[in-house]
C-alpha cells in the first residue's frame, strides 16, 4: 500500500522570537511507523499567503520521499539537526507547533497544539480547522493563523 495516497501530515514549528517557521514532512519507518523525515524548509514570519501555501505544497509533496535512518538515535529528529540543538526538547522549546493533516477521505485539517510536561505536544482536536479536499492559499493562511492563536507553548 502506498501510504502517501491515504494520508500525509506536516509539522509547522513557529519560532516567534526568530520570526521564522520550519516545515517538516512525515515518512514511514518500518519499526517506528510514522516519523518526521529530514527534509526541512524554513519560511519567514509573519506568514505571506502565497509563501505559506507554496511551502506547504512542497512539504506535502516531500512526505514519504525519504527513508529515515534504520536505527535512529533517541534524539534523531530533522528539527534537532537543522537547528543544531542537543535534543528535541531544546530544539522545540519556545516554539508553537501547528500540524496540518491530509487524508484521502477528509482532506486537509489544521490543528493547533499545546505543549505538555516533558516537551511533548498534544493536538487540540476540538480546535481543528477543516479546509476541505483542496488546499487553498487563503483558507490555509486563515486556518494556520487561527491555530497559532490557540496553540500554547
């Protein structure tokens, strides 16, 4: 089964201090399941509609295109290596996470998150914004801005 035909998601980490957002696509690891893969794109904040849209399209197109390491280290994460941090917790500290999901059945949904103890992010599914089957620049920008408002570090 080609997983990319059923679902994809990207992580959008927003660093308001550096005025930049980092987009990371997902891939598949035979032992771990869905993981982020090492293809990272950075765009400036505040978002410009077309720039956010094009970066999101490119990032969705990169889902499942790269094999993650067979034996990843505990903190082997694309964001950690891109930012040069020691671990995932340090790399994501102070950043808001927006998750953009796509499924064949529901289309695109944008979720804000809340950072919990231990540095993990919890999806705020009740605040998710459904964009629909087609990704449109204006709808994406509005959903991401709403999700940034609801996301907690």
